[in-house]
C-alpha cells in the first residue's frame, strides 16, 4: 500500500490554526467545562463558590485515583503490562484496612491520639499486605511469562483481577458495606471564600502528596531509578550491565502495591463504604488517568487522577450522574486525539 | 464495559443455572409423573427471592414466614400434600437479584409438573423477567413484595407497553398482596407534607421499581402542592454522591430504589451534605441490611433523620389474625420485631394454600389454582380483609411509616393515602 499523500500546501491561516490547536488545543478542551460553568455561576450567583466546591471535591476524590494510577503507570512503564489486578489490590487494601479497624479496636469513640496512632499502624500493615500481595502476583503470574507473548501476562492479569474480586466477595459479601466513619470525614474544618474544606478533603490531599513525593524521591534518589529506566529501555542490555532485572521489577510492584494499600485505607476513611467491585471501577478510572497523563509518567498519572476527579465531580453536580462515565471517557478520547502520548508524554520503551 | 461484564456474568450464570435446572428435573421425575390437569396428592409451591446480598435479612424472614404458614397447616392444603422449594434469584456478585438467575428459577418452576404456585419475586425488576416466562408456562404467581405499578396496570408510573408486554398469552397469571406504588407514592408524599416539606428532591436507582415509584412520588407530591425540585437517577458504581448532593436545595429528599444500589453511601452523603434536610425512603430500603450498622448498613446518626414507608403495620395495628402471626413468629423463631416483609411471606403462602385447597380435586391443575387466586374476595387474612382484583392487585391500601432508631425499624404511624390518578 502506498502512503497517503500528505497535504503540504496548507494555506497560511489554516496552518496557523492547526499549530495553535496542536499547542493549546488540549488546554482549551480541559478548560471548556470549568470555564463554561464558572461563567454560568458568575451570572447566577455572582461568585465562584459552587465551582470551587466542585473542584475541592474533585481534587480530594482525584487524589485517591492518583495513588492507584501511579501503581498502573509504574508497572506499565517498566514491563509494558496493563496490570488489571491493580485495582483489585487497591480493593483488598480497603478490606484489609476495614478488618484492621476491628483488630486494633478503632471505633468512632476512639480518642484523637489513639486514632492517629491506630490509623498509622493500620496504614503500615495495609501497605505491607498489599505490597506483598502485588509482589506475589508478579512472582506467580507474570515472571514465568516474561519471555511469552505479551497477551499471556495480560490474561493472567485479568485472571488475578477476577480471583481477587471473588476473594472480596467471599470476605464482605456482594453489597456495599458501610464502615465506621472514624474521622468524621464530612466535618467542615475551615471555609475559604465560601468553599467548605472537610476533614476528608484534608486527609486525601495531605496523605497523597507526601506518599507520591516519597515514592518519586525514593525512585530518584536510590539506584532504583537508573535500574528501572535501564530495565524499561532494554531488559537484556540491563541484565548485561549487571542490573538484577527481576529484583528491579519486584521492587516496582512492591512500590505500586504499597501505594494501592495506602489508597485503600484513604478510600475507606473518605467514602466510609467499601465494596468488592470498587476495585474494578477504580481500576478503570485510574488506568484512564494514567493514559491521560501519559502512561509510564508518574507526574502524568497524578495529574490525570486529579483531572478525572474534577471532571467527575463537576459532571455529577452540573450535568447528571448518569452522564459522568460518558463525559470522563469523552474527555479521554479528546485528549488522545489532540495528544496521543498523553498530557505529559509517555515514558516507555516504545516512546524512547 | 460494565454492561458487558454484567452480560457476560449473566450468560455464565444462566448457563450454570440451566445445568442445575437440568439436574434438578431428575429429582422431580422421581416423585412419579402426575401430569397437570389430573388430580394430585402432592403439589409443589416455589418461592424465588434474593437470599444473598443486602436484602438477605429481609428475605430470610420471608422464607421463615412462608415455612411457618405451611407448618401451621401440617404441610397440607385440604387433602393435598404441599411441598415447598425455596429458590434464590440473586447472585453473590450482584448482591441482589440477577436476570439470569430469575429466568432460570421461572423456567425451573414452569417445567416442574407439580408446581402450582410460584411465590416471587421480591424485586419488581426481577418480576418483569419472571412474569412472562411463568405466564407462558401457565404457572400462577403471587408476589409478596412487588410494588411497581406497570406490572399490573397502565396507571401513572407505568412505562409504555406495560402491563401487556408481561403477559404474552393475554391472560393474567400474576397477583400481588402488597399495595402498588401509586399508593406508596401517595403515602410518601402525604407524610412529607405532614412533616412540613415545601420542596422535595427525588433520587432514583433507574430500576423498574425505583424509576417507576419516583414518578408516582413526583405526581403525588405535585398534587399535594409540594414543589418537586428534581428527579435524578444515581449511578450504583459511583464512589460517592457528594457533588450530586451539593446541587440539591430542597428541604426534603427521598430516594426511590433498593438498598443494593449503593443506598448506604447515598444516605451518608445526603446526611453530610444536607445536614438540615429530612430524608425519606421506600420499602426498598425498609430492611435491616440498610437500617442496621451491624448488618453494614447506615450509622445510627444518619438513621435518625430517615423515615421509610412499607406496607406493613405495627402488630398492634392489626386485627386478631395479624397479632396472632407476630406471636407465632416470635414463638417459632424468637424474633419479636421481624423484618417488615415476614408477614407478606406468610400471607403469600397462606393465599397459595387456600387457593390450592379451594381447587379441591383439581389441586394439581395450575389453571384451576389460578382461577381460585383471582376469585379471592373479602379474604380475612393476617393483613386485614382484602380481595384480588382482575388485574391481580390487592384492595389493601394501608402503608406504615417507620423511623430508624438504633439500627431498628420502629413503627411510627399508619398512612391511608388515595392514589393519584
């Protein structure tokens, strides 16, 4: 087949529009909804409080998606596998955390100090549990298939996803389970320009930011960074250079699992309802976030998570909840069309 | 994506269920082949209810009610021995009724020559699937809990093509002993009016039951002069409803749907986002799986703000038969305050047994039993005196309003509401 002829004789104004869209189109697309609703707010209420409320809710919800998305992007960045089980590892994180409430005797009546110490302990145990689980999944399901066609580990990933979902199903049953609202998450802490900031918001953002920062710093400062990039670029060459590829990949899964566990606990505290199916929904959204931000790119995953959180909340509030998934994925399509490598660019073997 | 997954699961489940049904039919044959139409010494009554998920405590109480009714008559209707088989129309993964499971149950009953009555389903959306299957099989069906209007009539709240589309043979085979949602909608509007609601917001779960009842509430509220600010659907899979709730300005909010569609999260977000709003719910959430924090339901602090309607009254509000039921139930199962639908499970079986007995020598003939069910006139029952009309609806209209206190549903008042036409 011949290559399609490229139209090189574009008229000047058209070309200008084209390059403008190429540069700023994405930002325009992303700003359409907030700007339109912001103008609407100004006209009807005379202020931007309602929009601000949407964005705060969006950022705190998005922070949880971001933590899950980082796990997706880490794994994809290094072995180019969409780890479908990742969302379910996150769900198991929530369940473990809920179980540990009971073990540590945490109830709504527990005092502030007890709660802080208890929750920190819950966080550590949960992160350990999900981190180990993720490493185990890699060891059992993906490592033996390293030389196999790419489809093989993809199928084991789907398999693990279903397996974990059914573990969750046996654990807490098929319905959404209310968990104790330990931190009284809806309590308003302070109000900025009419926008209420709740304890849940503060928790989600204050816990996510240091976790992501620690994870990225750990990767950058330790020798893992070089090892990971080398492994991602060319596993064979990395091995020849004396890098232990298997250990590097295991560490990556550990890191992803640890973050998923933290996200699981934050989710349980923030939503106060856990469900075996939450991992499927979260996984879909987090994967979308990772792609939106540029798969393999850690900052991109965080950005994607926050953006999707905001889109969801704005849509829930203004358009109607039945349209929210449609709008989220319409945005994904638009972003892919304008910038196929995602907002901040891919960082994978193929992308170089 | 989600839809596809559900379909896939549905397909697998129905395949499994078909396999099970095939195995089950062996047992049925072993009883000796008495064909429909001949006189029978033994007949079977099936029930199909969601025995897993959020409604489990409720349906467990219903099955206990059904068993109690049969046991009190020594397992017999007149001279005919009655066997009871309890089927589950839910799957663990759905946490509520599931289409494939419902149709498998309906087919199982339709293919069993000895089946003369099918008690079910619990959910209106599920009955929308089983009614046509049982209708074609000619199996008389009694629902102890369905309230959706469109299952029996085309009154307001029904969708286009309802109810005809459920009865392919053109003959009615379905009766229910719970007042339908034109009445429940009016009851909810009445209680909201009483409580001083000037404006309300309705949220529905998009199911046959939830979306239909939402329309009934809307109509009745408007008729009673209450402003309806909106009637929005919710997504079952949403992580939370915070921003959905923040757009509501009404002083009262009512959710029209079932517990399994994320009602616990919704009410928590409603309570947090609208601290001063009064909250209401229908019989879809009138169960301990919703009300009791120990059953993973809502916390007590949210429960205090909610009133729910269900067509069951306080034992004291019933006549002697009703009072006797609650005493017997407590004696048998040690439960003083059973989930509200226990009494409907009991009465569904009682009505089935009475109809089988009335059919006399033709007890094994589905058509005759069906005739007897539709002949029900001024029946003195635990629920009060009622008749079954030509649509299969009960003539009862009493709705009870319950408060939630410390995880328990506590009877508050009786509402007698006239349906909005």
